[in-house]
C-alpha cells in the first residue's frame, strides 16, 4: 500500500476578520504535496502565499475544508498533538533564518530535537551530522554573527533536516542573500531533494527561483490559478 501524501489541503478556506470586515485569504484551495515533490508556490503580495504556507506547515488551521498530514485529518487535534505532527513531518526554512543569536550553530540545529525529548549527547550527534550534510561540519561552535548570510541559511536548513522530516517548507529562502549565496542555497535544496527524497516546497516571488522546481503553483486572490497538476515540469 502506497504511503499517503505528505500534506493534503482539500477545499481549504481561511477567513480573517479585521475591524469587522471579513477577509478571505484563501478561497477553496485544493493542493497536494506528494512525497519527494519539488514545488514552488508563487503569487503577488496579498495573494495568500503566507497563509497557505502556514497551513501547509501546520502553523495554522483552515476556517473550512480538510487538511491532512500523512493521511491524518488534523482538524480536531489539540495544539500539542498538532505540534507533535508538525515536528515529525515538516522542517521550516525562513527568509530571516530565525537563529538564536547567542547560540552556537550545533545548538541551534539541535533545538527541534529538544521537543522530542532527546538527551544532550544525542542532540549534538544528530546536529553535527546535519551540519556536515550542508557543508558546515567545521562551523559547529560559530554563532550566527560569525557566519555569512549563506552560512546562516545553511544552518537553518540543517535545523530543518535534523528531525528527518518528509517535507522542507522554505519561505523566500534566498530573499536575504546575494545572488551567489542564493544559488548555493538552491543547489543545496536540490541536492537534499535528490539524495534524501525529501519533498521541497518553496514560497517565492522570484520566477528565476521558481524555475528550478519541477512543479509550479500560482496563487491569485486566495485561489490557485489553473490546475496545479498541469503546471508540473517533467524531471
């Protein structure tokens, strides 16, 4: 029996109320992230990309519709249960890196493992392996201020990988980097996708970044523009 998709969003809507006005950030979105997927989500500012990112990452819940992780409907889960699913399934990479400023790289990477109850020695071993996999095995004790922007993003990618998630979810991962560092990060994501079979989903406004991914999805006014399955690019 085939494994279920990593994430399924079926008929998902997200409605906010701002000053008494209803805002539909997402309006009936159907999107499936398969295992080993390679996907870029594009759209102009205000299109719903950030909202969709939050749902696909289990950081938020839909107002209506169905959201499944590994085939499990998360609608009725408690916050702790949802956090446990998120910790197991999703690894996050953010534009601003989100590293602890005074903490060495190896401890930054090991942080998600704290929530799994792993001891310090095991956290350090796994974090060291993750840093080595992104080419930073020689930077274990360096704090973020001692690293370049590209190196900080690689630390963030190592932190996302350390839990061995089924999906890496990256929000504008090259947005704060120069073109060379950005290319290196995208090449790293492609290598990790190919070598580990992890699904990589990137939210971006840059067509050049999106062109590197096999599947491209566009959001406009909270809706998918066209059929995302027809936007697949052959390997």
